[in-house]
């Protein structure tokens, strides 16, 4: 099999008439051109040029193969043009993963606005409890809470500390009051659950403060926790990034800041420069950063 790149030398010599002129055109030495022509002829098994004192002239076999070489050249240019157009186009599917409670509260209105600006982008939103692997390409972008710097190959933008606290509804507060300490919380019914890593961390905290037996309802998802709190059933931990902006919810006590979990908007080095991924990442970061600033000013 011949080296496809050698067709460039074949076409250049055909058009320029000599290895010297072809070398100037290609930016290589005359010797390199002559060597590549000889390698091509050896690979295809026919003589392509007659070497004459006045220059190189196509043989009958070379004449017969010229149109094929030009077709390969045209196809290569077409491929390059299509690739360049693809790089300029902001369209296609972008896979986005996050915790369910963030997908239905924070991201839903943002993604609607994104659609209005970029209708050619389709968002594949994954809110399952499994953590999707950015490195293996399971997702393109992740809104995620992590306790250590992003791993190798994963790049992102830091948003804020991932603070959670106990919340109740205003209706619940009118009926039973608002606990302002762990001691007062022991007099109230708790809602547990949230699924996956959330429930593991939440249940460990309840165990630590000795309140595991006060869970009166268990929800399988983080949105279930939010819905149960809004209903007035009881009290549960919720993300401050979501609950502090909800007019129907009351933060019972300040969050515990003695943790190292941080909200990041993450992607992988492999796809970060993809136009569609870059557009979605930039858009979401701007909106999420603005929300964080609004909550800080309101605090």
C-alpha cells in the first residue's frame, strides 16, 4: 500500500514539470520530492514519469492515473472543508449530568434560555444517581460537588461551596415552629432519603447527631426530598444553592461550613474545545455564577 501523502508530490510534479519547482511549491527539498516519487512508483508498480533533461513528463500510466489522484485530492479537500465547517458550527448533542434536584430547579429555566439562543443544540440531561465518568466519555459536562481538585484530564470552573442545611416549609413553620438548633430539631419529624451518595452522607450525619430514628418518611430521590419539604410533611436537608432562593422554604439553622465539598462545572480536556460543548459550558457558568452572586448579596 502506498503512502497517500505521496500523491501530493505526484500532482505537484505533474503541475510544475520538475522536482525542483514542485519542491519550492511544497516547501521541501528537490531530493525529498524525487525520493517520494520513486517510493510511489515502487509502491504502485508502474513508472509515472519519464525523466527528461527538460523535466518530468507523465508516462501513459501516469496519464491514466492522474484523474484518480485528482479525485483523491478533491476528496481530501472536501474532508478538510467539512471538518472546518463542523468546527465552526454550534450544533449537535451535548450530554449534561447532575444531581436531580439541580436539574429540575437550577438548570430547567437556564436550559430553556439556552434553547432560545441555540436551537440547533440538543441537551441530553442525565439526572440519575450514578456519577457519570467524564474521562471515559459518559457525559460531556457535569455540574458536580467534589471534595478534591478535578482529576487529571478533567477541567472545570469552581462555583461555590456545596452547603446543605435543614429546611422546612412556611406552612410547617406556622404549625410547628422553626427549630434553630440540633437540640430543637429533635422535637420535629425528619424526611430522609435522596438516593445514592446523597443519602449515604445524609444518613451518616443523622447517625452522628443521634437522630436516625426520627426519620418519618424516606424519599428515593433528591427531588422527592424537596417535594416532601414543600408539602409541609417535615424537615430535611436541602442544597442551599436551591433552597435559599425558594420563597416557600425557611432555612432552620446555618449550614455547617466545616466541609470541603465544592460545586464545579466540569468537562474533559478532550471535548472542552468542541464548539457546542464550549457554548453550553460558558452559558451555564455565566448563569450559575450570577445566581451564586445573587444569593450572596441576599444573605
